[in-house]
C-alpha cells in the first residue's frame, strides 16, 4: 500500500492553519467568543451569589485596576444601557462592537452577500483596545486622587 493512499488522521491544527489569518480569527471568535458571551450572559444572573464583594486590587492598593467596571459594563450592556456601559469601562463597548462587526462581516461574506468583504485583522485593533483600557484606568485613578484629596 502506498503511503500517499493512506488517509491521514484529521488534525485540527492543520485544518485551522490551512486558512489565512482572517479566517482563523473568525473561527476562533465563533469557537471561543460565543461560549464566553453565553457565560457572561449567565454570569449576570448568578453574580450576586459568587465572587468577592469588591475588587481585590482596589482593596489592597486603594486604586482602580484596569479592569475595574468591566463586570458592571457588561451587565449594563446586556440590559441595553449602552451609555452606562461606556461610562463604567469603555473597553467593553469597544470589544463588543468590534466583535459584532468582525464576526458579522465574515459571516455575511461566507453567505455570499454581494459587495460584503470580511474585516481584515489588524493588530491596531488590539493596540487601540489596550490604549482605551490604559487611558480609562489612568483617568479614573487621577480623578479619584483629585476628588479624594
């Protein structure tokens, strides 16, 4: 029997890396993003019963952490309070909008909707998110310091 005729076992890694970067990010977004969004949606209903009552970073240092407000922002976003969500932590709104645009554009491209191309992955999206997160963190801590002293 020729080795070329033998069927290779399925390799998820080879299958995923067969696609270009944009298609892989789309697939990862579906595989990981949808379960995370479901978990976050369910978390909003069980969160009063689990977790520490206050951020540990805030308790120890007296300053907000970069992620302070994310849970409240997600909860506000899921309840349709988009302005409140943005004010709690703007990176949540940025990530949600970017996720919907990226995944939606690729889904429409796969469904062959005319004149629709999937968004191209850019590292700038990640750097922008980190910049928003850090700016929010610094502004909140400066305002807290000014207002408390």
